[in-house]
């Protein structure tokens, strides 16, 4: 009986310790994480992002996308920034960009507080600051992430959404990351910014389907050849034809008119379970922006490395 009591007591102690460690791990992400050891770090990042976006408005979309593609593979650990690995995945190769902006921000932060601020945190802050720079919402970024020492292109190809995904597939992909269908639609609204290559929307504009506006498809065909490998194959088109450089809700208004550029855009308004969310966001830009900020915070919580896990890279493209 005594041994049984000791066994139960030991088990209880182990469970308590595991819960304590779990709580401690989550507590390590805090908006004030760098207040003491790098008080000027966040303002330094903000200035670097403002400068980059002022030079090229499209960069705002690229930086938000870079953070998204990082968090969906191994968690928000800056693994996408390593030179070998996720950068070479199909969903990133030739389209993910903004690496040099993060590298520059990191170099500036390293000058004032070397070895303190992680690349993963810089990427998270950069996404928020990029949104603000083009009229999008702000949100409180929780900090304290550390950087991964590994990256995998094969894992990235498995985990990252594809522009050909159907609605159920998209909902499932986001769901495995702890994000709801509403989060998914809100995050997809970042496509109110940026551009896509012809190769990613060719199939949609040439399939003569009923889910695309005929005039919209015709306009897009002018700079997108009907077969791959032709001159102009990498030509770009804005994801939001109306206001491609401003963070607003026109993306959702476009979907109502069957003018979503990517298949994975239009599928959000195609007679399925997310139609009502798209309609709501098309009517209320304030609701969209609020939900987008909330979804970005949730996304930033996906699988961070904390405590002594990983490392603080000196440069973001290579492990120490």
C-alpha cells in the first residue's frame, strides 16, 4: 500500500512538473521579452521595414507571406530563412522573397544588441510592421522565439498550402495548425496585397469555368501565355486588381464578383462553408482587419522554440 502511495505521489509529481514546464514554455513568449536586454530592438526593426516598404510597396505582402510560410513548417522558428531547405520547396522557390530585408534588419539589431534578438522574432515583428506600413492593422507581437538549426524542403512541400488546393484541403491544413476556417479566410485576406506569377493562375484563367468572370479572365490572359515555358511565363499580376498596394477588403469584394486570381482564393467563395465569412468581410473592413490581427497572433504561436531550444543565429541565413 505504501509503495502504491509512493508510486502515485511520484506520478503526480511528474505530471505537475510537466505542466509547470509547459506553462513556463508558453510564458516565455511575451511582448516585453526584449525590454531590458534590447530596448531599441523593435524600433530598429520597424525603421528597417518602413524603409523597405517605402522603396517597394509589394514588399509588405512578401514579408507577411514569409512569416506565414515560416510558421507553417516546424513552427515560427525562422527555418525558412536558412539558405538550404525550405527556400527550395515548390511553394517557395522563385516566389518567396524579402530575405534580404530580414537580413538587413537583423544586421542593424546585431549592432546594438548582439546575440539577443532571434531571426524568428524579427520575422514576426516585420510582418506586423509591414501590415501597418500599408494601412493594415497592428497587433501585439509576443516575443521570445528562438531559431531552428534545421530546415526541410520536403516537409515544407507537405505542410504549406498550394494554390490548387480545394476548400476542404485548405481547412484541414489550417486546422492542423490550430487555426479555424475563419482564421484561414482572414489570413487569406492578405492577398489584398502583392502579386502572383502567371504559372500560378494560368490554369484558372484558361479553363473557361463558371467560377471566373469572363472579362477578368480575358484581361489576365494578355500577360499570361496559355502554355508553360513561353515568354512571359513569370509575368506578374496583382492579386487585387483594384488596390494592390493597400491593405483593405477589396480582395473579398473581388471574390463576390468571381475575380479571385488564384484557385485557392476563389474557392473561399464558391458555394461552400466559408461563403458567409467572405460576404461578412466584404461588408465590414473593420471586422476583417480585427480578425486578421487576431489570426496573425494565433499563427505566431505555432510551435515556437523557447528557453534553451534552438539558438539565436548571428545571421539569419545560416546556423551559428
